[in-house]
C-alpha cells in the first residue's frame, strides 16, 4: 500500500510540474515575442540558451551546468582561487555523487591555465558538447564566469593551451566556442521539436534526435523524432514531447535493458506532458547509460 501511495504522489507531482520533479521547460526570456533569427540569450537556462549555437546538422547535445552541481554539493563559492584541497574534494564528489555528462574539458590543463592565465575549469559556469550522427564530437561551448578576464582567456586560446587551441573567444558573451553556427535560422533553436524538450533547471541535460534501436520493442510505438533526459539532484526526467499515447508502453520497457535499472528506478509517466520521471539509483551510472544510449523508453518501434 505504501509503494502505491508513493507512485500516486509522484505522478501527481510530475503532472503538476513540482520543483522536485524537474518542471516543464519554459521559453527563454523574451522568446515568445522573438522577431528575426534566434540568438544566444545568457539569461536562459543553459540547455535552452545554447540552442541557437548548435548547428542543425548535429544529432546530439550534452549540457553540464557546473554552477548547479557546485550548488548541490555546497560548493557554490568554489573558483580557481579556492584551495587546491577544496577543488579536489569537489571534483571527487561531483564524479561519484552526481550525473555529470562531462568531467570538464579544461581539467587536464588546469595547472597550466592557473599558473599562466589565472583561470581553470572551476571558473566555467556551464559546458556544452554536440555530436554528429556517428557519435563524433563536432563542437562545444564553454560559458566562462563574468569575473574572469576574457583577455586572459584569449591569450590561452592564442597559445593553443589544450582543447582551447580549437576555440574562438566571444568576449562580450563570456563564451569560448568551437564548431558553432552564427546563423540561428540554421540552428537547433529553429527546430519545431527541440526547444520544447529543454530549458528546465538541471545539473545536466542530454538531447538526442531520433530513437534507440531495441529488438524487444513493440511494433505499435509511435515515431520518436527526439528526446531529452535532464538530471537534477537525485531525479531524472525524460521528455519525449507532449500528448504521447505510447508513453505508458515506453515506460514498461524499463526491464528490456537490464543495465537500465542499475541507474534508473521508479519510473512515473505523464502522457499529457510526454515526461517520465525517475529516481536515480546511481547518478554516475545513470549518466553513463544515457551517454551510451541505453535508454529503453526512447526505443524505435519495430516495423
């Protein structure tokens, strides 16, 4: 009886967009009155803000909001100027307690950046990576804290320090980018499906076009053009688009991939919003399964 009550309460919270169940995405400020091409808006949640920079040819996107991860772990004041022991302790906890979709692309060159340029990965607000159809990385975006001197960042880019060698500094937006598009009309922001799958506050967000091949999937699943998974605290929310009649069938596929339940548990579906809410049995495992596409709810229907 107790477990049934828990499921009912979880479903009610999911339907009502409770804060603990990752609320439905909201448009970036001013987007409803947008004229012209979509453009980067730093006021929006990172998973929404980055869309105008992602080329339409991309097949997948990951966004990791390190500011929210720091907040969750009680390290919101952490920067490159913090004691090394504090910084090391944060990353140890982040990698073992949260669902990171990247471990920080600058970390391998942190020592060089700190000594010569005065910033490190600990000064990155959020980080996004996008990928082609074969899984190859085709671009990335780093959002740098406003307190960082972007002239120093430019010098690091010019010097070719680590992955920054391929980057381009957008100083007025405090971004470093690679492989992005300058035309919002040919970006993910102009796709009719993708903006509705992102924008909720989250530590990390994964977005993919298409579906996951699964031999045991039923034939009557509706087509799936794209989906997202967002991670916030101990909860994960899959978004497949509103008004999905097949959502309960998709939720029932959780056991089709045995590894899935090592990362996700307690799925609750809401067809009207197209969301499935999960608890994370193990956040790092949940992130790894997501990156590997081991997500039965995103299955393709069998022809």
